[in-house]
């Protein structure tokens, strides 16, 4: 583990271990000084945070059980093992190898919330492996199918619970929204039926409907393509940013390796990065959270407001146009007054301020769009990670399971597209239906008043209401009778279908049951032979396994000894090379001193070169000391001069504000006065003429 990368990895691990729920109170030094057993205990504490089933004492647990337990948990967490030799990886993990444990800790700590959810789901969604020889039993098959059904039910319940946790609406609001949607659905159904009756005899309506449907499909497809292109552009920008960050880190790492950075420099760099992260957490993140809370509250207030009808939209648009016309009229009046007074400087400043304000609005809009994109990407990542954690397990799906899953996915996708199309059509008709409803309600209220007046004149007040209630009661009774008839017919049809299906299945299964009885007899005979052969195999395998373990131990000892000797050989070889280089340099130095050649054009020997460099450093030190003395001597006058400049800057800013305020007041007076008389008085107020408007 090298310089920059290793230091950054350790820093992240220590920061995560000092946060809840661990609160270890570690530093980089104390964590790096931990022994192998202590590192293994830290890893076990992290696994306990993911799953309470790992809360065991490592001193009393056998090493083999510890390795199996940790490796199984890492497989559940989808950890990418760096090697395919799992036995060697298990030994390195149990031996407390830092190069093995540090990446595991970094992976688990940086993804702790997602892995906690994955570990929770794994307890219920990891399939239990049943040997094929036991799957022939009917009881086992029934139990396994029930187990799969319960897993599917758990998936649906968990998804529903996640959606309910993410929903911020109260039950009363949900009920009110459901009632409103039901009422709108009934109105839309009635509207659709009326339109169908009206257009039943219209020629060419089917072609027009097909053309409009095709147009809507193409518009939706175009919108999807635009969204997909936007997502790909955002992903490309994110990838470029990641690539630039990785390139920068790689350059820093190479520079550190070339410069042979010491541990103190690495520690200083880590402290600077920690201070920057603390400043980010103290300043920028609270501001971002506050802005998001304000945005969420504003959106909630907008959602609680009643829906705007088409008439409301037209009224607001008219108000906006009227206000714009009023602004244009006032602007023209101000411009005319300024031209009459011969003062165009304010217009120039106003134009510049308008340009600056327009640029500021464009940048703010761009920043809001980028924030929305970032939030949408974050939510998309979280949703996909949650969906992935629910769908995937510690093992790959089999071919049949994948085919079944793909078929279900295609079916759900087609169903989603159909429902989305219906929803789009319903939403397209909502505005028209709302406007029609408002018009009909207005007409209904006026007709109701006329009808009540006529009934009162004829002496039969309330007859229309009684008639309406009778009609509603008769309609409800007819609907109930029709529903009962359909229900009874459906029940009788289902009973008939079930009876017929049972008869057909019994007839089909009769020969298979006979064959099954004969096969069971053969199965029992084969099972007896299998058990006897299995016992012989296990005995032989146990002897071979013990021999293999002994040979592996001997091989490991010989390999370790070989590695030690090889390392010693390379070390001695490197020392010899270093000594040869030093010996060669000494020989060259003695040769140069005798006058046989020279080192460089300006330096004859190494001694002269180093003497010259020492002299240069001394001159540089003397020059820096002179500059330091000059700065210390001139510190007082320089600070006084800086204070004078700051005072002058504040004075000019105050004058500028006063001038701007006076210009604004003059402009306001010019705009408000349309028939006044402008007169200048020669009153001396601070050496300036004062313009007054006389009534």
C-alpha cells in the first residue's frame, strides 16, 4: 500500500470508525499500530453493525468458522475479491494481513447504509440450497414452493413499506386524493361514453383517432429520447469529472513516489484534507440542506393548493399581460421625462443593470437546473441500488430463473406502457373536462333557480328534487341488480371451470401416478446402493483429505522458506549494486583529483560541485535574511498606508451609494410628476444647484 492511496484509504477508514455507531476515537497512528488480532476484531465489529448474528467472541470461535462466516458475509455484500484463490484469501484475512483487511473495511464503511439493508434482506431472500435427491418428495416440493411464495410476498411487502416510508402524505390527504381521483375517473368515463355516442356516426373519426394516437405516441417517444439524451450527457460529464479527479490523484501519487515523501509530509497532507472536509461539513453542507428544506416546503405548499382550472390560468395570464403593459407604459414615461430633462446617464446605468440582472437570472436558472439534475441523479442512484439489493442475492440466477424473470419483466413493461398511455390520455382530457364541468355547474345553478321559481308559482315546490332523488334511486337499484347478476354468472362460470379443470387433471395424472409408484420402488433400491457407496467414498475421502492437508502444510513451509531466501538474495544483490556505485564514484573522484579528466565542464570533481552548491545556498540564505529584515523594518508604514487606502475605499463606496440613492429619488420624482413645473433654484447647498418640483 503506497503513499497517497494508502494514506487516503486509512484516513477514510479512521473517519468512518470515529463516527456513529462505532465511535472508536482512533487516530491514524493508533489505528496503524493495531495488531493482527485487533484488526480482525475491528472487522468483526463492522460486520456486527451490518448483522447482529456476527456478535461472537473471536477468542472462543474456531478460526475456520470465523473465516467461513466472514467470507459468506462478504459474498452477501457483493464484495469483489481480488483473487480467485479463496483458501489463500481466507488465511490472509484470518492472519490480519493489512493489505487484505484495509480494502474490506473501506468497502464496508463507505457503503454502510446500503449494506445494512442488503444484509437485512439477505436473511429472508437468500435461497436455501436443497439437494436434488430430496426434491422428488412431494412434501419437500410443497414446502419449497410455499417458501418461494413467502419470499415473493416479502418482496412486495418490503417494497410497499419503502414507498410508504418515503411518502410524506398523511392518511387523510391520501383518502381525500383517492376520493377525488375516483370522482374524476367517473366523470371521465361518463365523458368518454358521451363522446363515443356523439361520434358513433361520424365518418372518418376512426382515422382521425388513429392519427392523433400515433402523434401522441411519437411525442412521448421524442420526450423519452430527449430525457435519455440528457441523462447520457449528465453521465458523460460525471465520467469526465471522475476521470479528471482520478488523473489528478494519479499525478499526485506519482509525484509523491518520485519525491520520496516522508511520513510527516503524508500526515500534514492528511490533516489539511481533514480540515477542508470539516470546513465543507460546517459551511457548505448546512447551506445545501437548508436550501433543499426550503425547496421541499415550497413544493409541499404548492401541492396543498387547489388545482388551477383553465379559467384561472387565463385570468392569471391576463393579469400578467396587464402588469407588463403597465410596466412598459411607466418605462416610456420615465424615458420621456429623462429626454425632456436632457439626462440620459441614468438610462445607460439602468440598461447596464438590466443586462447584469438578466445574466444573473440566467446563471441562477442554470444553477437551479444543475442542482435539480444532481438531485435527480442521486435519487436515481439510490433507487437503483435499493432495487438491485432487493433483486440480487449472493449467487447468480440460474438460466431458468433468469428466463422467468425476463418474461415477467417484459410483461410488466408492456403493462406499464399501456397504463402510462391511458394515464396520458386521461390527463390530456382533464383540462377540457374541468372547464366543461365549471361551465355546466354555472348553467346548472342558474337553471335550478328558474325551475324553483316556476315550481313555487305552480304550487309544487320541491318536485324536481324529489324526481331527481327517485331517478338516482332507480339508477342505483338497476346498477346493483346488474352487478349482482354479473357476480352470480361469474361465480357459476368459475365453479364450472374449476370442476372441469379438476376432472381433466385427474384423468391426466392417473397414468403418471401408476408410473410414480414403480419409480419410487426403484428409487428406494438405488438409494440403498447410493448410501453404501457414499459411506465408502466418505471414508476414502477423509484419508485423502488428511494426507492433502499434511502435504499442503509442508508445501507452505517450503514456500515460506523459499520466499525468505529469495528476499534475502535480492536484498544482498541490491546492497552490492549500491556499494559498486559508491566504489565507482570514489574511483572517479580520485581520478579527477589526479587530473585525469573532469566531472563537468565547470566542475572538475564532485567536491567542487558540492562546494559550489553549498555556496549558492549560503548566498540564497543571506538574500532571504535581507528581505526578511527589510519587510520587518517597513511593516509599520506599510500597514498605515494599507489602512489609509481602506478608509479611502469605504469613503468612495459611501459617496457612490449616496449618488445612486439621489439618482433613484430624482428618477422617481420625474416619473410621478406628469403635469408639474420643473424649476431650478439657485440655492447654494454645498456648492450644488437643487432641482425642485413646484405644485
